[in-house]
């Protein structure tokens, strides 16, 4: 997998966070391919969890202050991602072949970024265009 500009949803601060998470997923993929010992993988997974939790909290605040109508469903999707991350760690511990990571990549990217996040980005572009134009610090 490679980062593609089509993954961008058009809100710079969010796109930067998505990209960082994507890069951390790639680092895990590489670590699996190199058959790194478990403690290395564990460290990379904790880094992923850290940037993911931060990102989800930023999105949740953004959607609350802008009164996004789909907030409830979006929050539920975030809870699922946190659960899936815990499952991913368990699966990789049992079988570090990378199969479970492929599933997580697809789920996270296809459902979260390319679908769920795009929906709120469409709402913000209409209702709060200034937020979408703002450059990331
Ligand atoms: Fe997101
Ligand atoms: Fe989200």
C-alpha cells in the first residue's frame, strides 16, 4: 500500500493525521515482513494506538463543536476502531503473519477515511468552509 492523494478529504489537519496513521500502519507491515521480534511489533502497535486515539479525539471535538448531524454514528465507528486495534494486537501476538493487518488496513481505510470521514468533510465544506481552508500549523 502507498499513500495516495485521493485519500485526502480536504481538511489539512485531518489529512495530516490520517497520513501519519497510514505511515504507522506501513511500519507495522514492514516489521511483519522483516519478521521483527514481538517487542518491536508491540512498540509500533503502541505508537499506532497513540496517534489513532489522538486523531479520533480531535475529530470528535471537531464534529461536536460543528454539530455534525451524523455525530452519533461516527462516534460508534470510532469505538469500533479502538476495539479492532485491541483485537489486531491480540491476533498479531498469536499469528504475526500479517493477515490480520491487511483486514485492518482495508477496514480502517475503506470504512473510516474513504467513507465515514468523507461524509463529515462534505458537511463541513458547506457549513464551515473556513475550517476546511485553514492550513495546518
Ligand atoms: Fe479520521
Ligand atoms: Fe472518523
